[in-house]
C-alpha cells in the first residue's frame, strides 16, 4: 500500500480536531501531511482516498489539499477514537503488527533486527496514533514468552532488544495473518476449519491464493471461514487477484494491490471485521486501478480499461 495511505487515520483525526468535530469546516491538511513526511502529491492522495471512501468531500481549492468531513467521516473518527482508547485492542494490535514486522525482517534476511526500529515503521500505529516505546516493549516481551520471537534481552528493558521470528511465529503470520490471540487459541485445539458450504481460506494467507470449487464456495488463504456477510467482498477480491496479471500494472503497483488484498483477506475472517480498515483498503485499490479504468494510462486496451472499471465497482460496492 502507498505510504501516504498509512497515515490516513492520522490526518482524519487531525481534520476532526481542527474542525471541532463538525462537518462544516474545510481544513487544509498540508501542514499535517508534511509533519508526517508526506509531500503535496501524497497529501492530495489522502484527499482523494477519503473522498472515494465517502469520509469527506473534496474541499481543495487554490492548489491546497483540503477537505471537510462528511457525516460518515465524523462517525468513522469517533469510532476510531473509541477503539484507540481501548488498551486491550491496542495491546493486541501492537503484538500483531510487531510480529508481522519481524517476519518482514526475516524475509529481508535482516539478522536479529533491533526491536525499537519497529517504532519508526509505518506499521507501528493503531487507529491514527503510534505505539509507545512501552507498548512495543510489552508486546515484544509477550511474543518472546509465547515463543513467537527469540532474542537478546537486557535488564533495563522488557522483552528482547534484538530478536528474530521463530518457526511458530512464522506459522502465526502466514496461516493466521499474524493474529496472535487467534493463533494461540487455535493452537490449544481449535484449529482452522474447512466449510464446504461457504467462502473459506485454504492456503497460506501471505500468498492470497484464491480458488473456486463451485458457485457456492470461495477458497482463500489458511483454512479460515469468511465472516458471514462478507462473502461478496471475498468474491470481489478473488476476481481482483484473478485479473491482476492482465491489468498491465507496474510491478510495484501490482505488489501494492496484492498487499491490500492480503489486508482484506486477513480482516474478513475476524469475528468482527473492522469496516474502517476495509473502507480504506477499498479506497486504496480504487486509487491504484482508477487511472487504468479512466484511460489515464497510455497504451491500455479498451478491454483492460473496462475490466479495471468493473473491478473497482465490484470492490467498492462490496466494501460499502
């Protein structure tokens, strides 16, 4: 996913605060975006993404990226703040994000990465706020205690200061999308199940492998059943992955789309999928495919443009 969208929640929260929780004020976001390391183009990406997700109305004028929140945007930020203030949710989110970060370091062949460096990554945040050093240390201590990471500790800090993911940690990431609580629960004997009457995951989550046995069964990643009501989104993502090689995306954009699809796949098997995360993911996919669908990309055939447009509409409709 583009770096700009990793900061979407923070900017929505900024606009909400500056507008005093109302939808009547148009707020410029460039100052906030620049404080997050984003440039003008990336700030406009945020504007368009929030608009496409129905969270804002584009109020940009005079070349300045700005918007005002819609009623849906106001509700989104209020719900986000409630989740953000829940210490249990923050702890669980930090553990998952940290474990997935260690897995990426493993794939990059980084030997015993420094745990504290996670705090500077785009993943080290929950609902628009960054994890504190204390939260990261507690998460590292927990992961080490559960044998999901192993490393070197010092007396002055909780958890290992340098660590690497274990084989059990890799299993948690690839087969449970890094959901530590669900992995530990299933490890006790309640493993992933196969449901032959509805959408299920049946391969490793990080591969996003989709297959159709018949018109009633969608199979996606890891033996996990799609939460009731999210079957249309599972089908939309399956269509997207199936068509991805034909769209003429650059290797980086194709990887970005796959990353977003992985996020959706991991979210729609949760007991209570997060609608905000799914809306953001849908907006990200729209942002990546819309230039093709609208003919803004040169050399694209009419068939590809039509297919991209259908995929955008399918995903957006399913997310909504």
